[in-house]
């Protein structure tokens, strides 16, 4: 299977996830400032999830760019990633509606953790397919950012039960850490060209 | 009509179905463990349906790959398949919310049964178009897996009224049976290349 | 603008409309036969709307196939068509939930009528662009089926206030009339090839 | 990154936004004229938002057409635009359901204002990438329509607290101002061809 089909399907799914999240916004009951203010945590969680999904779209795109072809293992690793991402709208809505409780913050973290693990699994499934001398292997290198994200999410899930604001802060931290697109792969692509 | 358009449309519809299923998750009323636990059957049904739809996407993709062109009959056979798949989010939500009742398990089975029948009809509509000496004919062979799925679904629908856990077990069985992508077609494609 | 972009956008919108309709299904309160039976009118309306949208997708595809390029007028005529189609899920849900009332049947008819008119406008906007000697002009001919649909929808809207079952029967009639894809254009395309 | 991927993703997101808006329509409780009439403000807001999103799709398409390649800055500027557009269904539903209140009209205006600013930022991010001698620079020129839109939205947000009908009138005005696709870029493209 050429990577283009998998990329188009993944792009489609991520585009839908990022867009339907807005449907989880519960319509405010009134039309006054008080009703609007009550949406603040929902809005902030929405911003965070939007950023997260945009980052995944971007990194996934870079990843596919250095992948030549796709076998069954890679295909299912990709579906596994999409599965966890597909639950982000649920996690966002639950966290947004219950920002002062521990469990929704932990569940949101579990979703991000599982998505990060699924991404790691996907990268390694592709690496097995492409071989150790591949462009991707050189680009990924030691993958410090990927491993650090997984560690931070795991810590955030546990700390949610101490104080959920710590978890929220950690999620924001990881998002900003990734906002810069994966320069490693970009640099490698440019190096290949010259 | 070239197969590419039909494939793009089908891919789009399946991507949307697989993604909007999350909107059927009813938001838990509380933010405690009890509320989360109550989601377990919804979650498990979600996992099963996600796998089913991913399998359909995958097999549909392989099917289109060995199809050269598409006439009116194939087009409507494909729409018929998408129709039954489009009802999966409804079946998932009803089953997830009523996992200890017989009827939702049976209805879920009817949707899967009709989708499997529709797939079988689609394959044969394409075969009529492509001819008995086609790549697809060789790839499909006696189509034991397809026929077995239809039989198992039919049995599961009936047995739901005896004990709905039997049906659930059968649905999971069929899913795992298909998780391996259609090697027959894959093998045939590879054989053609060499 | 090349037609491919407009076609991809229209395909995407129709794929989303056809798929999100399922979200308008209200989850039955119980899990028994009575609850399921109560869904029958919703289901039948769903089937009809699914067929209608599939027909639009199919005909729209054929239409774009004989169109060479797209100007501003055609673009907005297309958006106008998508606008009315985008309201079909609402009309479907209202009709499905109130099948024994006149007004929802009439409103459903108004949506179909406006979509049919919008399609007619779109065809003529393209014809103005392509010229009277174009492939499309020859294919469309006197467009009896298109004009008849508009007339039947208009009649159905009025007759809904006499008896809504007459309207429902007329909607089904038009759907079956179009189920056969637009042979005129197909024949023309084939004639061009030979 | 080639512009084609960014365009496909943006097209997909806008197609989904424009289509899921219908899900925010609250089903009328009755099936009589009174229930239907109560939907009038929702319908009119829907029409306005549909037009706005169609205009963005159209202009975005023209913009991408004169853009050769896309770096990280442009990519995030584009995501920023999609973020504000993704909130339009929420703003539409809140305004439609509360058309006689000031705040929903102001919030709707803030969303349109932020989207217009995000579009301006996107255009300038591309310009920095393409250079002052680019086709886009010539096409955009002094961008009077873009700046005027931003000014009118800002005024409308403030005036919503005086009388929300003034804001509504201003939103409609801007929509009609843009209904004509961006002739400047179109003219430039045609000039390039000859």
C-alpha cells in the first residue's frame, strides 16, 4: 500500500476529530457574561486539544514524508494511534466540564499518554519496515522529545490525584515543547536535497 | 467512472463514521470513578466498532486496488455497503448503553450482518464487471472468511435472545478473524508484481 | 479554478452530510421491541435521505465530469446547492420524528425542491460557461427528469397539507426515478470515446 | 511542505465546519407553524455563517493558488485561522438561540474578527516567505477589503452592546462585500497567463 492512502485517511480522521470537538461545547443556558465566563475552562481545554491534534497532524505528515511504503503492521499501528486520538474530544469535554476534579484530568492524560505511546509504536513499526539505514532512522535519532513526552504524561496522570493543576500545566508544557515542528526530520530532508 | 473517486468517497465516509462515533458517548454525570466505570461497556463497544470499521476500510481499500473501473451497479452496491456502515454509530451507542439487554445486541448484529452481506454483494458486482479471469477472482477464491462471517453474524443475532454475551463473543471473534488483512489479495498482488 | 477542487470539496461536504445524519437519530429510551418499533419512521426517512444524497453525489460527479473549468458564478451556484443539501439532516430528523404531521413533510419537500432548483441553476450556470455546443448541453438535452422532479416536489409540498402520505409517496417516486444514474450524460461520454 | 497538503487539510476542516453546523439546530418541540417560526433567527444566522465559511474557503483557495511552498510559520498561521473558524458553529448556535441579547452578537463578532485577523496574519506570513516581488504581493496590493473587514468587525463587537441589530447588519454587510471572490488575485493570475 502506498503511504499516500494512509496519509489521506489519517489526515481526514484528524481533520474530523479537530472539528467535531466544537460539538461537545454545551450551549450556555443564558446569554449573559456569567454564562460565557462559565465556558472559560471548556474553551481553554479546547485550545489545548486543538493544539495537540494540530501537532499530531503536523508530525504525522512529516513522518509519512520519509516513509516509502506501508505494510500491515504499520497500518494497524496507525489505526491504533487514530483510535486514541479519536477519544480526545470526549476527554476534552469531560475535562472542560469538570476542571476542578482529579479524575477527568487523569483520564485526559491517559488519552494523551496512549496517543504518544501509539505514535512511538508507529514510528518503530515504520523503522522495522524501512531499516536502520533509512532516512527516518537518521531523522528520529534518539527521539528524546518523544520519550520525554511519554514520561511527562505518565507523571501528569499520577500527579492529577495530588493536584490536577499540576497535570494541566504538564499538558501545556508538552504541547509547547512540540509546537516547534520536528526540526530533526525537516533538517534531514533538507540535507538530503543538497 | 474511475475507481479512485469511489474510493475517495468511501474512504471519506468511513473516516467520518469512525470519528463521529465518539459523539455518541454520553458525557458522564459525575467526575468520579463510579461515573467512569459506568462507561466501560460503552468503551468496549466503541473499541469493537472502531476495529470493525478499520477492517472494512482496509479490506475495501484492497478490493478497490484490484478493480479497474466502476459501473452503475458497483456504485450502488458500494452505497449499499456505506448505508449499513453509517448505522454502526447508532448500533454502537444503543448496545453500549444497554449491554445487558438482548435486542440491542441483536440489532448490532443485524447491522454487521447486513454490512457483511453488502460487502459480499459488492465483491460479486465487481466480479461480474471484471470477469472470471480477473485478478480479483483469483484473489477472492472461495471466499471462506466472508461466508463464515455472514454465518457467524446470523447465528449471533439469533443467540442474542438466548444470552447476549454469546453474541458479543461472536462479534469479537469475527473481528479478530479479519484483523489480519486480506492476505489472499495481498499475496495475489505481490505474485503479479514478480 | 479547475473542477477537481470544487468536486473534492463538494464530495467532502456530501460525504459528511450523508454520515452525520445518523447523529440525528434520537437514542431510544428503552431496549425493547417497542422502543425499536418507534424508530421505524425515523429509519425510513433516513433511508430516503441517504438515497437522495447518494443520487446527488452521483449526478454531481457526472456533471463535473463533463465540465472543463469553473468560474465565480458556477462556484456560488454550487455552494447554493450544498447549502440546501446541508439542511437535509435537519429535515430528515424533523420528518422522522413527526411523520403524522403535515408541516415537517412540507418542509422536507421544500428542502428537496430548493436542492433540485439549485441543481438546475448549477447546470445552467455551467452551460453558460461551456457554451451551447458543449458536451454537457448535448448530454442534458431537454432535461425532462430534472424539470419533472421540480414539479413533483412542488406538488408534494402543497399536498402535504391535504395528506402527508401523498407527499412521502412523491418523494419516494422521485428518488426511484433518479436511482438510475444519468444515462444521458453517461451515454454521451461513451459516444465521445468511440 | 507542498501547499497541496495544507490546502487539502484546510479544505477538509472547512467542509466539516460548514456541514456540522446543522447539528447545532435544536429540533423544534412541536410540528406546527409556531415551532417552525421560532427557528427563523437560527436559520438566518445559519445562512450568514454558511456564506462566511464559503467565502473563507474560496479566498483561502485563491490564496494557496499563488503560494508556492509552506514553512512552519505559515503552517501555524493557517492552524490559527482554522481554530477561529472551528468556533463558528458554536457562535452561530449561541447567536441563533439568543438573537435579542447583546453578548452572543458580540461573541459572534469576536470570532469573525479573530478569523479575519488570522487570515491577515496568514497572508503576511506567506508574503514574508514569498518575498515582496511575488505574485501574491502584487495581487494583495494594499488589501483595503481585508483591513476594512477587520475594522467593521471591531466596530460591530462594540456596537452590539448599544443595539445588536447594528452588529448583525454589519456582519451581513461584510459578507456581501466579500461575496465577490477576490478579483485582485484572479485578475493577477489571468494577467500572468497572458
